[in-house]
C-alpha cells in the first residue's frame, strides 16, 4: 500500500484517522446534546402543564372556600332561627300552661 511506503502518506493517513475519530466524537457529542435538549424541552412542557393544573386547582380551591363561607353563614342564620323557634316554643308552652290553668279555674267555677 502507498500509505505504508511513504512517510508523508503515513502521516497524512494518521491525520485523517485522527480527524475521523474527532468527527465521530463531535457527532456523538451533537447527538447527546440534541437528546439533552429534547429532554429539557419535554420537561419544560410537562412543567407548563403541571403549572396550569395547579393554577386550576387553586382556582377551584378558592371557589370551594367561598362556598364554605356561604354555607357557614347560612348555618349561622339557621342556628339563629332555631334559637328563635325554641324561644317561641317556650312562649307557646307557657301560654298553653296558662290556658290549662284558666280552663281548670273555669271548670272549678262552673262546677260549683
């Protein structure tokens, strides 16, 4: 072979082999870099989706908190109305007792 006979050719073949190895290394690096960028891009997309979902959940949580406050307000109103009803029931019971007392007095008076 010509490359083995001439020292200049041997040197040139050596340089070509070196350049070829460097090209393979560069190509491998570029492939790895592209893969790394693809992964970073996918992660960024997933992070964006997660951020949107978290925002939606936070919005729903705020809505729920508002509804909880409304329910608590309505519960307080109901409790107040229940107390009023209990008070009215007590008044009615007193009036019923007075009526029974008057009825007994009337019967006693009429029975005489």
